[in-house]
C-alpha cells in the first residue's frame, strides 16, 4: 500500500492517475503483480482520496488554463471572463495554497523518512481538513458558470458567501474576495482621480452616457444588475455624482485644450487627496471587509467634494447672484425690465402666436434700452418647449434657458429650468394681459371713445381679478418663498443642502401658483384666454361687425353671469384643497370686504 502514496499525492495536486482509478473500480484488465491487492477498508480510503482529488482537479483546471469557461463565453476579440473572473482565479490560487503546502509537506516527510510507514488514514485526515474550502470554492465556480455571472455580480456572490461562512473558511475565502475587490477599488481609484471609467469588459456598475448638451455633465448612470450588495444605492449615487463633478470641473477649467487630470484632482481634493486615496486603496487590506467601512470611505470623498462645491457656490455670492437673476427674469421680479419689454411686444402680445425671433429681439433691445449689463443679458435665451426649430410658438410654450457658472449647473438642471419656464410662461401671460388691459383702457379714455356702462363694469371686474392674481403670485408666493430661501441659506453647511433648499423653493412656488392643481391652472388659463379675447375685441375696429369677436365677448360675460358661475366654482376648488394655507390668501385678497363675490353673485342672479 505504501507504494501507492506517490500516486495519491500526485492525484491530490490535480492530476489524473489511471492506476488508482483502476484499483478502485476493480478493473479486471489491471493485473500487474507488483501492486498489492487492497482490502475493503483501504479501498474506501482510496475512494476518499480520489473524491477530494476530483474536487480540486476542477479548480486546478481553471487555475491553469481557464478552459472550463471558454466554451461558455465566446467572443471574437475578448472573452467575457473579464477582470473580476481573472481576479477570482488568482484568489483561488492564493486561497488554496495551504492545501498544496500540506501535500508538499507530506511528500517531503516521506522523502526524509523513507523507513517510516505513512498511514493512509493519517494522510487523509491532514488533506481533508481543506476539503470544506475546496467544496466551497467549487460551489462558487459552479454558480458563476451556471448563472453566467459577470463583473460586479461575481464580486457580489463571493461577498455574500464570505458573509455566511464559518470562521475557518471565511479567512481563506476572504483572500479570494479581496482579489476581486481590488479590481473594484482600482476602478474607483481611476474614477475618483480622473473621472474616467476603466472597464474593458463592461463589468463596472457605472457607465458613461455622453450628454448632447455641453452645459450639463450628467454623464454617468448606474447599472443596478452589476452593483454589489455592499454598495447601497445612496452610496452608488454619491459615486456617480463625484464623477459628474470631476467631468464638469474639467470642462469648466478648459473647454478647448487637453485636460490636466492631475491638476483637477489636486484642485478638487486639496491637501486631503493623499489621505483619501490611501483610505480607498487600504480597503483591500482590511482583514474582514465590511459594508460600513466601504461606505465610510466613499462618504469621506463625497464630503470633501461637497465642501469644495459649497465654497464655489458661495464664492463672490455666486448662488445668491444667480437666484437674484432667477427672481428678476424667470419670475418677473424686475418690473422695470418687463414694463419696457411688454411695451415693445404690445402688438405681438395681442396675438395668440409670436415669432420666436421677435421675442428674442425684444428681449435684447429692452436690455439695451435700460442699459442692463451685457453679462446679464447673455445668460438668458429663448426657445420652444415643443420644437427647438419652431418659428411661430404660443406664448405658453416658450422655454427660457439660463447659463450658470460651475458648479451651479447641478442646481439649475434642465428639468429645473423647464419648471422655471413653465412659471415664466404663466406669470408673463398674466402680466401681459394685465398690461394690455390697462393700456387699452387708457387709450380708450384718452381718445374719448364712447364706452357703455356694461363694458366699464366688465373691465373693472376683469382688471381686479387679474391684478389680484398677479399680486398674490408675486407678493404672497414668490416674494415670501424667496426671502425664506435666503434665510435658510445662511444655515446651509453643504452643497446638497443648498440644492435641497432650492428644490423646495421651486416646488413651493409651483404648488402655490396652482401649477400642481391642474383643474385650477387650466381654469385660470381659460380666463386668460377670455381676457385676451376682450383685448382683441376692444382694439379691433371691426369688432362690432365680426361675429367671432362678438361671440368671444359674450362668452367673457358668461364668466361672471352664467349659473353656476365658473369663477365661483374655481374659488370653491381652491378652498377645498388644504395642502397649504397660501392659496386661501388669494381668495382673501380677491374678496376684500366681500365686494368681489357679491358682485359676481348679483350678476349671476340677473
């Protein structure tokens, strides 16, 4: 039996031995006299050796050649095994080293003590101590093969298995996990340093998406299927935001020439750069890796980046200045500008459609007339919400674009600007109707036109309604929320807080301006339609002969006289919605001293 020991050890190292297999199988063709016929107990021990050898042989085949998976992942240039699978194989080689050392020690002892007999039972006891690890690694390999796991999925599988294993296997399996983790850490290291993804086999849980617009830098998005379970969604989002910041900073520093990545890294992380990247790289050396440790390191990066963005946002009152521009132009806070702007568009503003070019020209000319600084004028542009190439657009579809300085593009995103455009369209339409009604009435009075009493009453009620609506939006909603925003900013201690404060500001003014109350919003727009019809009726000298305008005028009268009254219905809807108390302030303004609703009620009863 002792003569079989070399074959047994050779087999345990992952090689095949036909001699041992034939002995176990009682092959009748195997009749070599030099081998001793084994008893049943010895044969059973030999079967145990062969079973362990088979388990290791699967792993050894992959370690040596990767042939086991080549038939599954077939690609023309690169196989789909990727960096993570290669790291897994390297990890197996390291983790199984104690097993190979054990066999080599047994062989060494035999060669040094040739006179001593080696008991098969004792040899089996030594090598089978490593069997649970070999079986566990084989199970991982089987799952990778059967489920065709890739990249971060491999890392996630090993992490979950390591988390569940007992201490003996946990230490060795952690060696495999650390090899795969090193790939992730290397990818993150490159990403945090240069804003570049090194991912030749599409294994990283972040991908690049090149934006069509050079004004935004949301170029990175998450791939949840490749995200390891120890990376929370919030942490993954922070990683992508850091990449976005690096890309945007590179772009803002130099848009025309090659980017100095090293300078960007130093500029962004400052004196904390070495400490941050050292903590990141040291994650692979942690004896037992934990989710909390990973999150802690990412949070440190994010905190430094956020602090840098916070300082940049308040540098020269950058954010406050941008918010003032938003208040003055998006939200019509600059009354002098819009007074001149709407006067220039007086003829256009009586039409339902306008030339986009005429709007742009009027805006530029108004800026020149009031001697507004060019830098302010140049940050605003006009286009259409529906079609960028449209020449004729309805006023409600005008989109206002707003140029920002770094890093404020992360606050004034395209969706935020779209919301401001919707506010601008609503406010400017109200202001336009208000201006036209006042101008028309002044013109009629100055030229001593004969105006009947019914027209006077109708104009009074319409003007009061529009004036009250505009005052409510500007004073009770926008002005109140704007100063509340400025107050909150004094306590802001990170960039995300600034963004959050601004998002709340925009949401609140849209909500209290009825833009979230679809029925109310559409109702006010129908009233504005009627007011525009009234202005056309009053300015068209052929209105009395035009059946279309006459019908519009009659429909406008129905706004106050039809039962049930549309305006009263609209007011009742506002009263029933108790999201915030502000909309009720509009009703208080409108029904001051109970005059307005009494007038409507009396007209409705006629």
